[in-house]
C-alpha cells in the first residue's frame, strides 16, 4: 500500500480576452460576460496532513498573501472538508503555496491557488468529488476559481463562475505579460468603473462621472467611445469568438477588450505608457489583465514575443516581463516523483 504524505497540484494564471461588465447587482457583484484564457504561468500548491490548517507561501509576492483565514486556498480546503465524508478529512492540512503568479495583478493568482488546493485536497482525502461538484465548491470561494479548475479558453457568465468551454482550433498563442510595480484592488477597480458610469460612489446614482473615462491608447483593448452607463446585460463579442475560431492571432489582437481597463488606468495612469510602448513595439493587441495592473500583449510568434519581451524590459515601462503561451490546462495533480 502506498502511503500518501502530500499531494501537489499545478494551476495556471488567467487572462480575460473579453471582459464585459454589467451594472452593479444588489449583492455588490457585477454580471459579466468574459472570455477566460488560461496561460502557462503556474503556481504549485501542496497539501499535506497536519494537526490543524496552516498555510505557508513562497515565491513571487509571498509576503503580501494572507496567511490567515482570508487565504483563499485555506478557505477552499475548509469548504471542501464540509462536502467530504470519512476519516481522512477530519485531519487538518498544511498548505504550501509556491507562487509564480504575481499577487493582485489581475491574473487571478489567489483564485488559482484555491483551485489547486481543491484538486490536491480532493486527492489527499481520496474524496473523489467529480469536476462539476468541485466547480460548485469553487464558485463559493471566488468568481474565478471555477475557471482555474477548467483551464483552456472558456466563456464565463454570471459572476464569471458559469462556464462554457470555447470551441476553437488548437492554436497556441504567444503572450507577453508586463508586471507592474504594486497592486490594484479588484473591488476598487470595479467601484471606479461604477463611478465612471454614474452608479454609486460620490454623487450617487446619476451623479458626476468619475475619472474612469476611456482614457487609453488607441489600439489597446479598452472599451470604445466615452464611457456611457454600461449595457443592461453585457454581451459576448462575436468578432472575438470568430477570431478565436479562425485561430488568426492578428484578428484576435484587434478584438481584445476589457471594460475594467479605463478604471484601472484611472487608478494607475502609468499603465497607459506601458500599453502604448507594447503597441509601438509591434504587439498585435494590448490590454490590461482583468482589474490590472499587469499589461498583456499578443505577439505573432514565439520569436516576436521574445523580441517584444526584451524591448519592453529595456523600455523601463514595467517591473518585469514574462513570456507565456495559451491556452494552458486547468488545475491538475502533479504526479509524485519516483
Ligand atoms: O469573487 P471574487 O472574490 O474573486 O471577487 C473579488 C471582488 O471583485 C468582489 O468583491 C467584487 O468587488 C468584484 N467582482 C464584481 N463582480 C464580479 C466579480 C468580482 O464586482 N462578477
């Protein structure tokens, strides 16, 4: 008999190729239509039996990850425990997170860690929850956790947790990520968008427009025109889906869009320079990742991505860069060595 001492799962970062945001709902969330795309930038999460639940974090941005009950991976383990019968799950777990996905960067790193913890604990406890049940637990932890389980490219609706895999040819896309100094708070970026649309915030509904107008470089993925109140229900962009079906990176680059981008730029104006630099250097498209502040560029090939990454890091418009491909698979157990 093999004694399992610990289980490690690997999980990707996500991009939003489209992020269409509706008005604020009564529960404070926003209805979305988004096209998620997982990229090959992975965190690893190991779950081992322990007397009580603890978490340690190493790697990129480790000191800014919560180590208490706010940690999404710990919350995921606690939520799964409630769903699992049997002796194994009564033990605590030690969760060890090795981070490569920057924290609060718009890449859903915390959600990714929660998804990896779910997959690893499901295995450690031999709980055998099937993917749809794991996805239900995931949705209680955060809006992006279910997608981190699924990976690939998928349309998200509701808060982002209702997923439909996108049917697309097996095209590999080459992305360059420009990481920024500092972080952006997702709730603050949503709040800035709401203010710019005249919802809530200073001035209340219908009050003065905030500073989150559509101030972004031409050709980058912000919404077009002066920010009006958002549509009652956001809609999937047919041009983006058609570009994905064609596998044509140039078309995809032109179709990237993010309703949160003007709000992220209003809170972090220096990102305009980063987006503009990437476009000048030949990116097929550029946008802010989710709520930012990471900037994302699509390149025509692996070689172009390398050139772009080198030039961007030389241009002094970001903290560091990474080249990643997508789509990448969702959270999965890493086979034990030996
Ligand atoms: O679901 P999650 O905890 O990842 O969301 C973080 C924050 O992002 C929420 O507290 C909310 O402010 C905002 N959000 C939103 N609408 C969504 C998803 C997230 O307003 N659909």
